[in-house]
């Protein structure tokens, strides 16, 4: 298996622009997670899905952030409008059933100028 | 106060040393404990997991859980420069939050040759 796939790997944008991050989980995994990692705040869970349904979005910082999972093999995290404080590495992870072992993607490094 | 506390370090040791990494937690419902390793500019990868109190060994790595003290440890024997990474503990309550893990902020380890 190719593992969790994320795109783009790097994104540089200007404040106010819309940013869309993409994730393809491992085939057969029922859970999908979006995390944000910064030096100051560590690894933060933003939202997670089970069978394409959002279960907990309490970590989504503001209404500027939205996430969708239209099918079992694809999810997006959108930031609109983006701000410099959104600069971070965004990870997508997936896991199977209740095993709890999460497999992380390589991350998207976002820089908002 | 965070549910999971982890000393961020950094921790620097000479090659061959025994390394001890630790986390404390406050939620007594946590029952599944994990250690992830994250190399620079990569996503976290699962190193070890355990369900119960006691020790679990895998090669040079030993995970230890003390539920009575709400304290978990990861020991690395004969540390190697390739062990240089950030180590994150994570834990879950499978009964009430299936699929969701709470992560520590990570400890950065450098093993000097």
C-alpha cells in the first residue's frame, strides 16, 4: 500500500487566499484525522471522520476552517481566508476500526505570508 | 492543564546510552498507550503500543505503563544516532472516544556519535 497520500507537500500563499489541502487515506481504513503541528502548540487534532461522517470537529480553530470527506478515499481541509497564523504542517492520518494505530501522511507545509 | 504532559527536552545523549522518555496523564479512562517517532520533516510513525500496565519489549525499545501513577515511559537501549527524532506519546479511551488519540507535545532526542 502507498500509505496516506497528501497534496500538496508544500504550499506558500498570501494572506486572504483560499487554501485546500487534500488527503487520500489507506484503503480500507474507517477513520480519517486532520492534525496541525506547530512548534508552539505541538500536534493538535482538528477534526476526524468515521466512515466519511465527521465525528468531532471541536479542534477546528475557526469558521475559516472546513473539512469534507465526500467518499472513503478522499478528504479535503479548506482554509478560507487564510491568515499568517495558519502557517503550520498539516497532517492527515487514517486508522482501521478501533485499532487506534494511526498512519500519518507526509504532511503539507503551509506558509501564509 | 493538558490531559497528556510530556517534557519537550531537548534531550542529548552519547551513542550507546540508555534513554528514558516519559509522559504523565490525568484521564484515568485512558487504556491504550502508544509511542510515535517523528523524524525531521516527516509524519509521526507508530513505534510501540500497549493496552495494559507493565512492560512491553521490542528489540532495543521497552514501553512501560504504570496506570496507578498515570505514567508511561519509553526506554531505548544502546541508543544510535538513527534514533535521533522527536518521540510523541499518545493515548486513547476506547470506550468513550473510539478512534481519537490524545498526543503529548513530543520530546526531541539527539544521539551523538
